[in-house]
């Protein structure tokens, strides 16, 4: 079921939003200062390609001040357009009952794209549309 969900996800916007993350990552990696932010964009792009069956969990030492500082800088550098994209698509998918699993994934990714530092992507397997 995860395979079917991920395949449908790619057709209905997952591939385009992953491209958005890759383009942002490449643009950020062009500068030396932006490389850590670019790597976060690549991590989010991978998560964007296969959201069903994956989850973002906080790192054990994810409450450090470096993660907080990087998330604050990230908010001003790249988070706003990515969060707004997920908010818009999540609301559009939430209009129909069929789109609820996809809206849930967009809202999950919205919170991750707001604060990506201090989180890891892990596999979960508790349901067909985890």
C-alpha cells in the first residue's frame, strides 16, 4: 500500500515539490555558508519523493542551541516558500475525502520544512498510509 501511495503521490505533485527542494538545495550549495542548508534541502527532497512509510523524528541531542540557531536562520533563508507550498497543497488536498492521506503528508512535511535541523528521517510501518 505504501508503494501505491508513493506512486500516486509522485504523480499528484510530489515530484514537482521534490524538484523545488533540489533547486533550492543547489542554489544554497553554491555558497560556502549555505552548504548545511542545501544538505537539508536534499534530505527534504528525498523525504518528498517517498513520504508514505517515512517519518521525521527528533535527534536524541536535537535540543541543542546549534540546531535552534540553524532553524532560525533556515526560517529566513528558505523555509517560507517551502512551507507555503505545503500549506497550499495540503489545503487543496484536504477538500476531498480521497485527498486526506495526501493532505496529511503535506502537513507533516510542512512542519519538517519549517524546522529541519535536529530531525532524522526514519522508516515506520504501523499502517498502510503512515
